[in-house]
């Protein structure tokens, strides 16, 4: 029995030697508790320094090798934390400013009241273009705000399932209404650019505050005053930035890489918040803030007294062209 045990030990030792000879790598195995920790330290240091952690791939797309992209964490932090703050300050701040302005200044009313006579301010096609762009913008704004504020404001009220369904349809609306919105921007630029070139007259309008800050006379203006020109260029430039950045979001494979796509999403989101804030001021002035202003885009015709108070030079130009207000006799034309 002892001899058998000794023989077994010899056989085991011989098998171990043969295993090492047959598998040289096994001879290098050893217990080194700190070896893997060193590798983990390298990974953690790479993350702290903002380096990408990549692996090896055999496909042509080199970006697929990235395992961890620290910039992605920064982008996610911006979307979840910083962007709602920016949007809240811009939008809620604008609403607060408009509310204070209304309480202090009150509604801007006609000094001489309504005359009962009207003059055509915007033709049917102009109003169609305005409302096409405006209605698309409202849906785009609400569906876009849902991304930043929906989880905290809407989901608690309606529940996760209803919020998910609503968000899905909001996404469809956002994607497809982007195209008529962009079309409206192009048409607006083409039909109104000639009346929105800044000039010296606008400086005088700005110096007098456009007649909005006091109950004094409104500065003389042509078809569009400096304030309206400012809104026009905000819409055109802001809309162009929204369109370009939105195009990359609709077709995410157009940017060169993920980092470029993240850049355009940030541009899209920030411009959207500022754009919405500016349009709130535009909506306020065009409805509640100024008496008679809504008629311009409502029926297309404004009261003659309103036109003379806010756009006296434009009224003079229209009368010189023989475009008399409705309800008045046309100018006499000498017979030839």
C-alpha cells in the first residue's frame, strides 16, 4: 500500500511536468493580486483625463471600437441637468418680464381710438405663410419642450404609459412638421426681406423705445419698424440654425462622428429655448400687448388710426400709390 502511494505521487509529478512542457503559458500563471488592479487604475485614469477607452475591431467603422466615451457623459449631463435650467430661466423669465410689463405699462391702446376705416396690411398669401410657419412652430416647440420637461411635469400627472404614448406621437409631429416649417421660413425670407433691411430710421425708433415705454408718440416707421425687423431676423437666423441642426438629428449618420452629432443636439436645444422665449414676446405684442395688432394677421386689414400711429410712413406710401383705405372714396384721377 505505501508503495502504491509513492507510485501515485510519482505519476502525478510526472503529469504536472508534462503539462508544463506541453503548455508553456501555464508556467507563467501566478497569483498576483495587484496585477489586475493596475490595469483598472489605468482605465480609471483614462476616464478622469477624458480619454476614450477603445477595443479592437475588424469592421471598417473605427468608431465602433469605442467602449466608453467620456464626452457622452458630459452631453448626457447637459441634457438632463443644465438644459432644463437654461430653458427655465429663458422661458419663465420671459413670461415674468411680460407680466411685469403688462402690469406697469398696461395694454398699448390707440391714442385716437378706432376710426372705423381699414387699410390692407397683409395679403392672403402673406397671412397663409405666417400661420403655416407659426402653427408648425407651436407644435415643434411643445413637442420639443416635452423632451426636457415632460418627465418632471407631465408624466407625474398622466402616468408613465400615457406619457410614453403622447411622447411617441409628439416625436412624429416634431419630425414631420419640421419640413413645412422650413418651407415657411424660406417663403417668409423671400417675400419680406425687402422690407426688413435695417436703416437709419430704425436707430431713431430704438432711441425712443418704439413708443412702448411711455404714452408718447410712436416713432415714424415704414411697413416694419425696428422691433418687427428684429423679430424677423430672429426668426430667419434662429430658424436656419434650428433647421440645420435639426436636419442632422433627423439623419444622424450625416455628421462625421458621434461628437459632431452631440454638438448639433446642443445647438438645437439651446437655440430652441431662446427662440421660444423670443416668440413669447412676439405673441404678446401681437395679441394682448397692443390694441388692434392682431387684426394685421387675423383679417389682414388694420384700422387706419392704428396704421398711422405705428407705421405713418408706410401709410403715406400706400396713399401715394392710390391704395385708399376701404370705406373711403378713391382719389380722383384726372381725365386724359
